[in-house]
């Protein structure tokens, strides 16, 4: 079956670094997406990885290891506005996104 | 550009009632999707469309119907609402290409009593 696993909730301190892990198992693979979703709002695109390695985009970076079925999202210099849920999604062989339940990130001052 | 818009934003239905959720996008995207989001679960695909006049079933299509008569609009219908359909419904659109990023609407919160 298809499955995406990520932690339910994480807590971090303002100014610190946090890593949110995601493991995936899908029928085929056409890329790994990370989305951010603030409470009561729509998901917004953060990053896309299809090749192994690290993609850096400002304070956010995303890593992929296809052989391990593993990805992480790294958030640096955390700000209070980063408090949100972070959704991991794998694109399967039919180009459909299979979504994890999301990781709720709580930032404390 | 408004992006992806959804109407209504919130609705309360009684069991057995029907309703239609409207999604519109002004980005000229080929693909459109309807998802539902429930607590503790990932987004689940209800139906999707890869072009005007075409629709296909997703992971959880039962109890829903869709239509894509115009490229910019994707309608989701609930024929006879049930309490299990209480959820937040998101519409999304994307364009075929190297990175098929999906752009989401603001969501419709539906409560079925």
C-alpha cells in the first residue's frame, strides 16, 4: 500500500533550527513535495525534490534520499510565523499526490 | 489574479440535503482536483480532472459527483449529504510540466448534521 509517515507534532524555540522528517512508500515515485499550512488556511507550496540531495531556498531546505524513501524539511532561524503544519506528499506513478497527515510545528519564544 | 477561489466558505447541511461546491481558477491550468481534509489524516483526493470535459475518480469518490464544463471551473456535488461528509474541502489546480505544483483554494468548511 501507499503510506506517508511524519511526526504529528514538534516544538521548537524561536531562532533555532528544526528538522521535520518524512518517510514515504508509494507506487512509483515522481517527486516529493513539502507544503506549509497555517491553521484555517490553504496549503501553500514550499519545495519539490525529485533527485537525491539537498535543495536550499532561503531559510528552508529540503532533502531527499530515494533509496531510503526518506525526506526532511529543515527550517533555520525559526520565526513565530513559522508556526504551522507542514505536509509531506509523494507523487506516485499516476502523478497523484499521496499526502501525509502533517506535522504541527509549535514555535515558542 | 485571484488564483483559486471557492464558494461557499462555510455551509451547514442536514442529512439528505444536496449541494454544489464551486471552484474557479484564473491561471489557465489544465488539471483540477477536489480534496477533503479531516483531522489526523492527510488530504484525500475525491475526484480530479485533466482537462475540460474530463473527470476521474480519486481515492474517496463515493457520495460525490463532479463536472468540468469549462476549463476554469470544477464543481463538486454532494447528492445526499451524510454526517461522514463533514470535512474541509479544498480545490486545487496545476499545470502539466516539470514540477506539477498544486495551487489550493481557501477551502470550504462543511458541517452535515
